[in-house]
C-alpha cells in the first residue's frame, strides 16, 4: 500500500479476502482478534487459519497485495508472518500440536479445521470470523463463555495443559486482563499438570513474558491468587509463596503474603513498580525474629529479587531497578517531619530516577496496612519537590575525582571515592555551599577529610 500510516482493519480484511480468492484458499481469522472484537477491545494482529490451501502461499499473496515485505516463513510449523503498518498478520495451516514430556518444541501435524479449533487454549479463542466480518462459533460454546466471562478449555483441561503447559499461565493472564474467571475444573487441572511448567519444556523467557502481562493487567492481585490456587506460585515465584503464613504485627492487617497482594493491587500498571511491590517484603521470612521484627529484610529482599529475576531472564536494567526499589522501600515509610533537609536530599540522591516510583511504592505499602499517618508522604513529597528545585543543586558535589587527585596529590583509588562521598554529604547537609570554588576551598582547608 506504499505508506507508513497504519492500515485500517477493514483494509486488512479486504486484502485477505482478495488474497484468498486469488489463491483459491479457504481461511478465517481465529482467536484473540475475534474475541476482542466482540469484547470491544483493540487487537491489531489477526491470526489467519488456512484449511484448504497453503498458509505461506496465502501470506505471500497478501504481502504482495499490501505492498509489504515478503513474509517470514517458519517451515517447521507451516506458519508465515506478514508485517504491514499497524498490524502483524500470522498465517497458519490447520494443525494439531503437542509437546513431548521433555521438550519446549511442539510436534506439529496437519489437521482438519475442527481438530485445529479443539487444540486451541480456551473456548473464547475458538471463534472464527470470515473476511466479511461474519463470526461463527464452531464448537457452540465460545460465545456463551465469552458472555459469561468464563475461561474453559475446548477439551479436557489436563490434555490442553499437557499439550502446551504455558496455557496455564495464559489462563491466569486472561483472567487478569479480561476480568474473566476460570471454570471450576481449571485449577485442579493446573495442580495436576504444574510439573510440566518447567524447563526445558517451557523456557524461562516465555514464563517471564506471561508474568509481565499479568503484572501489567488491571487485576494483578487476582492473578497471583489464581497462580496459588492452581499450584503454580511455588514454581514460578517461590519467594512470594514463602511469605504465606508469616505473621507480622504493628499496623499490618495481613500476613506478609496477604500484605504483598494488597500492595501490588494498590500500584498502577507499571512493570517495574509492580515487580518492586511483589518483592518488597520477600526478605521477611528469612529475617524474622522471635519478637516479630524483620531486621535487614530490605537488603535480603533486594538480593532475592535479583536472584528471582535473573532466574526468569529479565533484562539486567530492569533487575537493577527493582532491586534498588526493594532496598530503599522503607526510607519513605520511616519519614518523620523532624528529618533534616540533608536527609531529604539523600533520599532524592539515592533513589535518582526511581524517586517517583519509590514514592508510589511507599504509598502502596502504607495503603496495604492500617498505618494511621499516610498523609506524611504528602509532606515528604512536597519537601522532595523543594530540594529537587534547588539551584544550584545540592544533590551532587560540583567537583570530580580529578579535582580531588590534583589538590591532594593522590593517585586513583578507593580513597578518592571516599573523599568525594564525604564532600557530597557535606554539600547535601548544607555544611558547604553548593559552589565549585567553595567545595575546592573546603577540600584544601581540610587535609584530613
């Protein structure tokens, strides 16, 4: 079509209809696109199932008509993918597939359309739409389950989950994203098949991808509850599962697990923030003392968050952000009006570009308890705004390591870092003006700093 503007849905359907006619193929749109159309949700990427004809050949003709690059062909699976502006269109020949007990790669064979429909994950994803927009329900259950907001498998759920164990996490994700609930037979089948949700059958990356979508949904708390009900929590997030039954006093109204779920639900759908809320207290089971204290749980929890997210193959940048939030999460919670401006500046300095998320995490942490003075965070927010607006800024000293080495005649080494850190504290505390000449003069006049 020769343009980078998003292609309208109706144009995609028109081109698909023409491509199918040109190739003499029989094909439909299936799955999430049809489901979300009926739910009034956007879903730009249609999946096309081809019963009579070749999926790669149909994809090739569609790409030609759309003026798109040639399709990416996945020979082994008989699938092809075409990218047009605003859409990724996947073409697949009607097939059946299953996963051997010890492999993450499915065994694929040709099948009838009925077999293809039955091997799909949930009845709400078995609806078909022709290229004129007419929707059919070949199993006779998809529309009813969609209306009832029920997740049900087309065949016995144990078989569905055995064929592709990741579908257990997809059930949780759909429940969280769509506001649906699993049919009664789903959680028991999950518990039966939970041992299949392991490597090498399912890669850590695929599990992490589902976890991301779960945590970015509108119902993260319900999702974690469903993971637990299905026996999946201990396998996917054992650090969170270990918080169950760990009692805590003070203003807490739940055990550590219940408090964690409350905190997660009180956060906005931001992945880093949600992960930080999920892991913020995972250090408590390991640090619990007989008198109900949890000394150092923030540092232990940060290390546990790193180990968990590395296990799930999250990017290093995200791991570092989550760990820093977990490590710092108590600082705003412990705020008092008596804090000096220097203490407020240190909080801003230590949290850096994570300050906004840290404050949101603190608000969620307090909201998940009966803490009586949650308004104190408003005061802290105001003081943070004031110190961040200071000009010149007191959050970092206006000299560098080279200045320190020159004035002190020192070689590079740890001593330079220690001196620089001490100068930063003095500037933040207001002991030295935030001025380069003043800091250099102080350094020259205090040889034992």
